[in-house]
């Protein structure tokens, strides 16, 4: 992969689209079935909050409890699929250099960021403002007439949160520069994201960490696909997707 | 944390038995206390809470987990809303641990978890869908049905990141009690699931008691 020569909107060619989302930012875009999305932590210590919706039926959305329990996992990594509340698969994690992404801690509110790092103040900070994950999602959701009620649990990519026996949680590891995850989309999906700090971060300075985004055409799904064959549950999830696309 | 209640059952102003596969839908006013009793043991009570005066504010599993920095709910846990306000506090608990990560069963997720041909078996989400259809006065829609609490359900997370469904640690007569910090709308599905050990493969009734 050639490195982008510009920070923003670098269309490498008609098969690959690459851009960079700065830290403390939010974005949303439609991703088509058969597209592959690679997300890369450029500087280390990133967090990428992400939500998924069916763009044609916006009340179908990523469901973290269904995703975790059907794959008997608390962490998300290569081989796992991300499920909607309708038993369908938005996308499969086909590659992952980090190994453990969490999906239960949600986002920081403005009050958390202010307490930990200071007040968000665009007037004086401009692009260095201390944005928070919750407001970021609210803004993006409103663009599709989605409301606060439509915000369910998100994925926090590049943030490992682990539990002890009593259930106490800690942000035990974050990604290093160059860590990447690749998602293969199994149905058309509205993807909503923010690059605001993880809600359990203990760092002293607001972490402003960009993410490189690369869209490309996914390879055909092989018979021995590690996501489809990860567990019988995922085989049935792919069958639900096949029914959803039946006749197309 | 095991903590017993001092409230006397005969003084409750509401006492209602909810059969497996049915729902309970009602309001607990600010300052009131609600108790859910696992009458026969090993029964999951899939529960959602809302601000009764504005249902767009509701129980949030993520905010609750983040604020207490822990996964399991028990006596001392403050349930938070999606606006990070206090909603209810667990003031007594003779079970010791409740889940809020495992979510509810739905006919659609049942196809993935168990068998495509189990798509028509009764599920918690269908009880909630019937509840919101039968009670339009509460103004709940599908988008308001979100991540719930599974009272009496044991879903341990291991240190290496696995999620396991264990036999319930509940038993006949165990209960959990919550004091409302705001007027709260309560929606419980008494879980009808027959395919996993959350109800001991034999769903049984729960009781709801409310004290002023």
C-alpha cells in the first residue's frame, strides 16, 4: 500500500479510497456489501468508536450483546462477525494485528472529558477542541434522523478492556502505531465513527490520535473462510444474510 | 454483595406474579422500592427501565458499566441512564450477581444461537414487542428496546476474554430490590427461553413487589 501524499481525501485509484480521520473527530459513510474497510492506528494509543446500521431500515442496528453471546466472547478479534439485532451480519473481522477490541464501555460524555482534560471550547481551541464520543455520535446520528434513543453499544476498536473475577474492568492495553483491523462487509451498512478517547483512559493529556481509513474491494469469500467457519453460529448468521439477499 | 432487605412483604402496595413468557409493565415513583423475586430459582428476568416522564432517557448498560468500572450488578450498584443520570440503586440483593452484557433473547438471535428452524420459538423481545403494542400510552417504540439487565442470570467474563453462560447462582426465593431515583417505567420480560440453562430449561414465575 502506498502512503497517501495528502492528509485528507486521497483517492488512490478507482479501486481504493483512502483518507484520514483526525483525532477528536467524527464521520459516517455508507459501506456496500463486498467492500473491505481497513482501519489503522497511525500514531499509537488510538480509540475508534463505531456503530453500524442497516441504511434501508435504520432501526436494525449493531447489537453488542447478541454479537458477544453468539460467539461466546467478550473480546472482538479476527474470526468474529458483528451482528445486527435481526440475526444478520454487518461485517466480518478478517484481519486484526491487535487482538482484543471491546464493545461494552460506550463513550465519554462532555462531563467526563471536562473533568479529566478540560472544557470543550471551539472558540479558543478550534480543531484542537476536546470533543467527546457521545456528542460525536449524536451529531452523526442526527444526519440520518436518528435520535439519542437509537444509540446502542458501540465497538471501541484498538482498546482492550479486560475483567477480573469480580468483574472489575480496566483499559489494559491500547494499540501501537501501525496496528490495523480489516472488516469485510456482508451487507450494505451505514457506518458511524468517532476518534474520541476511550471512556476508561487514564492518561493525563487528551489523546488526539488519527485513524487511516482504506476502502477496497474484498476478495470472494472462500469455502474455508475463518469468519464463516469460526463457529456454527456464524454459519447460521451467513445463512440469514443469504436469505436477506435472496433474489437479488 | 449479599444484602438482605428489611421491607415487609405484607406492606407492599403492589404484588404481582408474572408467569414465564409474560411481561410486567408499570411505574415505580421516585423514592419507591421495587423487588423482583425469583420464586422457583434459576429464572432470568429481562428488564428495561425508562424515565417515566421522558422515555427517551432510559437505562444504559454502557453508562452503568463505565461509571462503576465493573461488569456485574449487585447491591450498591447505581443504574445510570443514557444521559448518565442516576436511575435506580440496587439496595438489596440475595442473589449476589446480575448480568447486563448478555442481552435478551429474540427470535432472530435464536436462529443464530440455536437453529434456523427455532425461529418461531417465543422470546423476550417478542414479549416486549407485544407490551409496547398493547400499551401505546407509554410511547415506546422499537428503538427504545435496547440492552437490558438479566436479573438472576450468571454470565461470567474470563480474564482471557471469553463470555460463558453458567448455571444460575440464583435459587428459590432469591430477590433483588431497587430504589427509584426518578419516576421509572419498568418493563420486564419473564424469560421464556427453553434452549439454554438461563432458566434451567424450565421457565418459572417471578414476583414483582412495590413499596411506597
